[in-house]
C-alpha cells in the first residue's frame, strides 16, 4: 500500500491502457509492421489477418457482424462520420436531425456544422434526471426527420438512456437511430441491434485500449445503412473511411474488446460497490451534497456530486496533487463556464460549478476509495470553513433573499 500513489478517478476522460493490450500491440510496430492493404505479400497478409481478428473481437463485444465495423481515429471522428455521412447520404429523404442538449461536443459541434449546410437540428431538453422525454422526442419527429442521435450513456453523469424505447419509436417512424456509445461500450452490455440502433460511435481509449482508434458501427441489414465518406483516398473500410489502417491500434482495440467481454460483468459489480461506498460515505460525512442525474439508470462506475456552496475547481485544488477527477466547470478561453450538461438538468450555475465527477476504473482499489473519501471530505470541510456563504447558510440566512452587490 503506497500512500503517495496518485489516485486516478477520471476514467471517463480516458482509461489507462491495459498492459495485456500493450503486449498484444507491440509486435505490430516491429516484426509485423506491414500495411493491411498490401494484398500481395506476407507482410500485408499478417497485418490484414490481425485487423480481421480485431474486427471480430470488437463485433463480438457488440453482437454485430464484423463487416459492420468501420475503423476511425476515435469516437469524435465516428460521430462526425455518422452524422455528416447520414446527412449527405439521405439528403433526398429530409434534412432534419434530432439530438439532445446533453450530447458530447463531437455530436453537438457536428450538428452546428451541418446547420450551416442546410440541416435543421432539434436539440431536445432532457428531464431533471438527465433522461430523454420520450413524448417530446415523438413530437419532434417530422416527415423531414432522417436521424435521431442520442448517446447511450452520458460522460458527465453516467446516466443511461432508455435505448430500447427510443429505438422502437424510431423504427415505428422509419427514421435512423444513431448513438454515441463511447461511455457504455465495454462497461455494460451494449447490443445495438437488440435496441434498434443503426449507427454507433465508440473508442478504444475509454475501454482500456489505445488512444487514436475508434469505430463506427453501421447496420448492414434491415435496414442497410450507408454513410457518405468524409475522408477519401484509397477506398479503405468499404469506401466509407479511407486511410491506411492503424494496425497496432486496431489490434489493441480488439484485445481491449475481448478483455471487456470476458471481464465486464465482474468488473461492473466490483466498481459499483466501490462507487456506492464512495457516494454513501461522502453524502453521510457532508451536509448538502446532491447526486446529479438518475441514479437507477446509471453507469456502475460513475458518480457526479454537487457540494453546495463549495466551488468545485477550488475544492479540487485541495486534493488534486493526489487525486485526479473532473469538475463541472469547463475552462473556456476567458472564464470558467458551468457544465452545459448539468445546466440542461436544471442545475443553477452555483450547483453546476460545485460539482465533481468521480469515474472509477479497472485499476482502482478499495484503499484508494477510502483515501478519496477522507481527502474529499476534508477538502469540502476546509472550503466551507473559509466560506462566508457557508457561514451565512449555517446561521439560517436565506441566501436566495440576499441582495448581492454588483461586481
Ligand atoms: C471521449 C468521448 C468522445 C470522444 O472520443 P475520442 O475517441 O477521444 O475522439 C465522444 N463521445 C463521448 C461520449 C466521449 O466520452
């Protein structure tokens, strides 16, 4: 037990690469360096076979056909390819896309770009627990709607959307359903066909694989979905995504998928126990803590907590020499902006700024969680002891009624 070891609780930002994954990748940088598109000699065949195997491992994890896996540089590219590729391919059918305000920027910014090209985008509000309102979704679908894009699990809160219900609704209206499943794949069972998802983005580095490799699942049958390529030259990946394949990365992504398939269930149980311990201890040690997002439909390793009257970035500074987490504030060029995801759940700026996301992972231990409970509790108490607002709150002053001086 090393009391000084840094504790990493930011696994939704990226995960460490599993050493078993690195081991599988290494030969493909040196002995087996061939180009998977070199069809005429053994160097190419070895690489191509390795890519085929990885494609199968990944397809198996999500119960897809290997031919439905299009390799990309990550989930950002897969989101771009899915949204822009569908918009171009189905232009004759319509120009309307529906998504959520709480989506990842890879989806939201792709939609913004498409608006400049004539797309009409509906950004749906979510309910206070972060879940989509199915009636609102149904009302939003028109005869111009070509695509509904709703993430499987949210990166900030871990909230899991009702995928089957959304899929059934899309199927009944005849619109395609895409999902950014980056935070769900490899952590919980994800079976796009079973819920009616036609396109799905995910990435290696959020599931203990390497960075810079991801995939877009594209449904091949009933319906046969097509996307217009966004990057051309060579016709790789059945013309949907050209570019020499990142063979070592793909091999690592495949190995990560195999490990996830074998270990997911036990890991999810272990992590949810640790997450629940962390959450229960903080909520019982500290007053005025609020858990953000629906706690029944939530990823097993995530908790997002607001510590009222404590500024999250300041709180983090009390322990960030030892523990890596994320706060509900995003640094823009000039200022700290409250998380747009938490704002969409209806939190005020103050509660959004006071939030911390803890995302646990494969290599966290119970001892680390115990140390985190201690350090975060101490940090919150320290910040509140210094805070005139907390003092006023403890004296029973109604803070909402106070008129603050302009500054
Ligand atoms: C991390 C993440 C992405 C981006 O993935 P990259 O592979 O880093 O491009 C997209 N969507 C969600 C929900 C994510 O968490």
